């Protein structure tokens, strides 16, 4: 029990130290982005701290597997460098026992990572989306400045507003030159003028302009047969929902609801969320045998190649996620083949570290040659 606690505590201390350092680094980078938004006027300064806190769950969920991987290397590497592992093995502590203790810690970290990825991160994304919508509602249509011609975000209209009341969001004397796709020539036009109007957001990111009591003029600049239409209300989309906004909307969906949404994007998002706690167990299984070094090698001897292995694993998960979203990988295969390959590699490393495992592999090779 003393050895169990010692191995567990030493590994946890190293993992926690790495986690704290990485969180500080990535939080600083996130803070710089949030402050840039505040300087550009996209975010009120009093909400900087709130927005920063909403980024923490997603960062923590991504950093936990990496911090455990590096923490195992630091803790076990120090033990090998100080010959503590040699003494433990001389006292009957096997490599399998060390792996089991490490997997106990990995299971605890996996549960925490699962809470982050499956529940806390989607909740934080949802709160961020609500906060972003509230900011946009308070600011109004900041892209349209009174007295200036402005092009709409979807490049389909040019808008001129005589007055823009910031408090109420009402627009007065609105001129719109709309660019329609069915124009027969460059000389065709579709112009609107309205006494008032306002904007509203819908569909998580899209915006439309609603005009009241106006007139629409349609025709050709080389002809005099204009079509003039009076209207009470007129609606037009001036900003469409971008792919990034659709993705952010999917990130904010709670995990139980995500399972009911059809489409490859929802499947990829669900498999990505479940991949984080799974990866914690797998990287722990890989790290234990890789952390084994000789006393003269130093505790950091295998850290760089091991980090390259972890990076390949993580990049494959990201690439697989994108391919699954695009429909290039069938959903039943999904990201599971990446986890299966990493798990097989971890089992291979662990097996080669044990005498029975080496004997089994040698016997298998001899049978195959025969």
C-alpha cells in the first residue's frame, strides 16, 4: 500500500504541475484574443473575465491527456534516473504493478476529462453563445454607420442609413441597393427606400433587415419602364450564418441531444467528445513502457520521441474528425480505428517489456517462419 500511494502521488504531482503550466500558457493566449476583441469593440470590457472563464472547460479537457502523458514521463523518468525503479523491481514490484497503479490514476483523470468534454464544455459553449447574442443585441447593427454607404456582410446589398439610434436599434430613412442573382445585365437595378427599419438576428448568427413603409424600384438604367411597388414591410437577409457559426452551434449542443441529431457533423462531434477520456487511458498505457530509461540516459531521454508519438495520435484524431464531418469516413468506422491502432501499439509496448510477452512474441515469430 505504501508503494501504491508513493507511485500514485508522485505521478499525480508531476501531472498536476504540467497541467498548471500548460493551462497558464494557453489561458494567457486566450486572454490575448479576448482582450483584442475588447479593444476592437466586439466585447465590453466588463465581460472579459466572464468570457475568459467560459474558455476554461474546453482548454482543460484538451490539456488533461497531454498533462498526464508528460507527467508520467517526468515522474517515472525521475524514478528510473534515481534507480528507484530498479530497487522496486528488486523488491518484487513488477512492471505490471506500476502500470496498474498508473492506470488507476488515468481512470480518475479520464472521468474528469469526460466531465469536461461531455458536459462542462458544451455548457460553456452554450453560455458563450448566449453572451455573444446578448452583446450583439445590445450593440445593434454596428457594421452600419449613419451617413455612410455600407456593403452587407453577404455582399448582396449596399445600405445607407440617415439615422441610427443606438439605444432602440431603429433605423431612419433607409436606402438599399439590392444586388439580385436574376439580373439580366449590369444595368438592371433593384432599389428600396423606407422610412424606418431595424435588424434582427435569427438562426444563431444570421441577420436580416426589416424595412417599414417604403417603396421598391426595379428596372433597367437604359429604359424608362420602371416597376414601382409600395410596401408596408420588407425583409431581406444581410448576413448569413457562416460555417464556423454552425460549428459553434453544434459545439453548444448537450451530449444527450447530440445523439438525436442526424448527419455526419453531429456524429463527428460526439465521437470527438468521447475520444478525450478514451485517449487518457490509451496515452497512459503508452507512456508507462516508453518512460523506462537507463540511469545513465537521463529522465528526458525518450521524452521528445514520445511526444512525437502523442502528437501523431492527436493529429490523427483531428484529421479523422474533419474527414468524418466531410463524409470521407463511414460513421461506423469513425475515430475508432485511430483508438484501436493506438491501443494496439500500447499493448505491444507493454507486452515487450515483460518476459512472458517477449517469449510469446518470439514463439509467434518462430511459428510464422516455420
